C-alpha cells in the first residue's frame, strides 16, 4: 500500500530551525575565506614582469629575476670570452674542471696593465699568442689588467697555464703589493704554471721587484751584440727544434749576467756570459725570461715565444 503523510512522524519546527542556524555558522566563515583567496589569486595574476608591485620589487629587478636564467650579466667582463661578452645567452658559463683549474680562466693569459706597451711590443705579443680583441679592446678572460683583482684570486689556482708579461714601457715596471705578490707566487708555485716575462731592462726590474725576495737575489741586466747561441740545455724542451742562433735585431735584445743568476737557473740562449733566455723553477711552476722586446717582427723570436708557452703543458 502507498504510505500516507500521516504515517511519518511530525518534525518539530524548533528542531529544523536549530540545524539551519548551525550550518550557517559553518558556511559563512568558509565563504569569507574563499573570497579572500580569490582576491589574492587575482592580485597574483596582475603581478606580471610588466606590472610589478612597487611595495616588493622594482620592474628591472623583477625582469632580471624572471628572464636572466643563467645570470651571465652578473659576471664581470674578465670572466667571459669575447663571444660571451657580445652574445647572450650562454649556458653553463662557470664550468669547473679538475684538469684545468677554476672556471673563467684560459690556458694563456696576457697582462694588460697600464705599464704595458699596447701599441708595439705588447700588440705583437698578443698576435703571436692568437688572443682575440673585443672591438679593439684588450678585455675578456684572456687578459689580466690588475694583479690586485678577484681575477688574480681565481688565476692563482689555475693549472698547466701560462701568464705572459708583455714588454713594458721604458722605466715602467709595476711594483705589486704584498697581497698581489703572494697571489703571483701562488700561481707560479702551484699547478705547474709558467710566467713568461718578455722585454729588456723593465722586464728584469719586474722580476727583481715582484718575484724575488728583497735582498736575496738581484738579476743584473746586461747587453751584448750577439748572435746568441743555443745551449745543450734546450734538449728535451720545447726549445729543442729552434734555430741554433738568435739575432740581435738592431739592439732590441737584452739579457742578464749569468754570474747573477741563481744556481738552479737554466740558460737556453747566451753569449759572452750573458743569457737572453733562461728559466727558473718555482716549486711546481717556472719563471721564463725572454730578452726580446718584440718591437720588430723576427720569425726566430716569434718561435721562441710560441715554444715558451708550451712549457706549462
């Protein structure tokens, strides 16, 4: 049979009213929270790089944060190659490899300070080493402008690399601070690196003031006409295939007196007691002196510089 309404128990009005009020107390706070969350979401949608909040971060900083994913712009020019300076973006800029030392560094670095003759001798040395320019400027991680910089801090940990001091201006050899000398000594002593110093009397002065302990060793600059004879010490070195003599090149070659060289120095080319190419071991590394100022193009002396850069290998 079909049930009738009278068969169901009557619901008391006060009980139904109490249940409705309980649900209202629960739903009203949830609704308020929902409205707040929707408002926050809408504000977040409007917070694009084109319309940043002035209360949190400025427009340029926000664009930098969201678009420069590799942060290459944060790195100084000394830490980049010429291509990285002029072309963006590059990924994995600061790679660290155990076999070549810290990132940012090259196998050959050329000193480019204010004391360098950039127009003649320094420019020819740069071309011989094959180092690129950036729109005519010596910049990028092939060049070291100052021994006091963070770049030198990284460079002192390099391995199997060469730091070349090109010919300096006459009477203008930089005198480094104690901190810079310490980093230079660390570079030449650890990591099988080579420091090549080229030029005449200014180059000898640079070595005396920055690489030797004061009062311990002093090289004596000297000159002789030449030609300069190859020594048996070149056997088994990158100098072995070079010419048996080197020319004076119209008095552009200077040397040091062999009598003033340390006992463990090795002379490769000399004449009449004057060495124009010699090396000196500094623990794991090597100091190399080349007495030509590279103001003239001389194929034999060009080959000397190329061969000297191979000692670090």
